[in-house]
C-alpha cells in the first residue's frame, strides 16, 4: 500500500471475520467513528480514507466490506448493522433500499452538482442517494495484436461483427457478470430492438465467453487469447496501471454506470456521515478519482480541470451529442435482457457460432441467404413483451433469488423459439449448399 495509516481505524469485515480495528488512546478527545459499508477495493478506499481523515481529523473511518448482494440484507438489519454510509457501484441496490426505507435524505447542497450527464441520471429525484463517481463502458484492446492481424481499432459496436475477429472477442456473460447487463441495453437503445439483437448475435458468434469466477476480460487480452474485450473502464485502467499493454476505447455509442452514496436512516453518527458524503462530492474529493490507483470519472464538471487532454470527459462527450444511453430507463429491463441473451446467444453458443460461420462463408462466396441472417438475428419476443413489468419482476427474482439455476416458463419458451430458428437456418443453409 502506498499510503501510511499509522492511526487508521479501518475495519474490513468479510463474512463474519474481523480483519482489524486499532484503538489508540490519545490525550485529547478520541475521534468519532464513521462506519462506511462498501465493495470498493482497498487501494481505492485507502486514498479516500487518508484524505478524508486529514480534512476532518475529528473522524475516523470504519470500513465494512460487503458485495452488493450481501450489502442489502446487512443494511436492512435493525440499526443497519451499525452502518452510517453505503458507498458502492450498484444502482439497483440503492433503488431497492430506498423503496425499503433504509435511507434518510442526503445532507448535501446540490447547487454545484449536476443531476445528469447526457441521459444518465446522477441524482435520485427523491433525494435519498446520489452518484459519487461514474464508469464508462467500452472496448479493451491489445493494439499490437490487432495490428499484427491487419485489423483496425474498433470505434463502435458494429465493428465487432467483422468475421476477421472470430474467436478474438472476450464477452462477459450478462446473466453471470455483474457489470455486463447495461452493455446489452446500450446496444439495444442505440440501434433499436431488432438491429440491436442482430448485432449481438453476430458479435457473440465472434466471441469467447468470460463467466463469473473465471478469468477477467483483461486477462483474456493480456494472455493473447483475444484481441478485444467488452468491459467497463476502471477494470481496464487498473490493469493498465499494473503495466498491461492495453488501451481502452469509448465507442460512439456508450453509456455510464454511476456509483452512489447514501446515508442510513438510523445512522449513529449523522454529522460524520454528512462530512464523509460532502467530502466525496467536493471538488477536492472528486479530483482524487484521477489518481493512477483509482482512475474513475468524477461527477463534478469542475473536477476535470487540469486533467490531461487525452482523459475522457463525459460532460464534454455529452455536450458533443454523445452519451444518449438512458440508464434509468434501461434499469428495470436489465435482468430480462440478460436472461434473453443467455437463452438466445450464450447457451447455444457453439451451434450459433457454426451457423454464423457457414452463413458468412456463403455470403463471401456470393451465395447470400438473407432468410438465414434473419433467423439468426431475430429475438424470440418483441420489445413490447420484453417491457412487461411483471416479467421484469419474475426474471429479476429468478436471477437474484435463491434458485437462479431454474429457468422460468417464459425463459424456456425463449430457448425453444431460438432453437427452432437455428434449426430452420441450418436447413436453409443445407438447401443452398452452404
């Protein structure tokens, strides 16, 4: 760790294990504890902690580590498990806990804080939580690997359908990898329902799947198994900071994923919680996000002053007409689109890839089979059906509940419909001599 913490009151808790809590006994009044629940990595929290405690010496942080799926039940305990603040990159958790009445109104002045960047909402309209930093979706690339194959750097999602990228794209499985579902919706919003699924079908046929608990997307690139990966910027920036020869590209159609901060309704230290939140959102706190060990995007426009011109500035991108992805509109459908992706493109991946290779070979040989392209590209339900709130609840409960491995009847029907399309596509290819 690069920053010393001689008197840190940091406490990292994983499961039921207490990893450390040092209590000093100075002659003056002991600093008050501010308990923060987070899923952020230690190198991130350490720098924020050191700067906060320097700015507010009357407080010390006690940090409780919880992944988002564990944070919700923890914070819903009586007294919120002792938590004063929740700080994490999990928009759905914040919205869900707001509905459950876990938060109090944020003790902040929003005058200098924007409510949106592009179409991405940064503040809860009801005032219970707000974005503390943002991350962007895009492509991690190994420029040397693409150059060696004579391939250009991709600039947007349709570039990833190039048959020369077959087997060279690392694709995180949306139903299994937490950051991936918004990417599905970015493409669907940008290109429309039909064209968006057509792109995803062809992209997935070029891809290697990266599942939860396997390697990171960046590992697939640095190991040479792939040349392009779909990711979120801070994972890639972390790899670059550790010396990986990678680059990150924000495509023309991209979106942002806000991390948020909230104060618990029954917090034990409301003044300390207010101090921590206001520090996070201050210009000084936001400028810490540019540190090479953190590399996140601030939510204050003034925090970008002085950063290198090569740095991505989402407010400048939005002013130029980009960042039209509406994350709030996409959020209710994330689980549904991730599940549809699973049934249509992930489970039958090998079969689908073979059919795309045959179709592309036929097209290159001057034997276009447009009906096959339609069959491989068409999702097994229309957008109106996919927007059904009852379906969202059903799929969301299945993916986030106790039995995520048992598909619902709707998902079984999607799988069967996609299978019929593949069978029909194979028959047409055989009839065409492809």
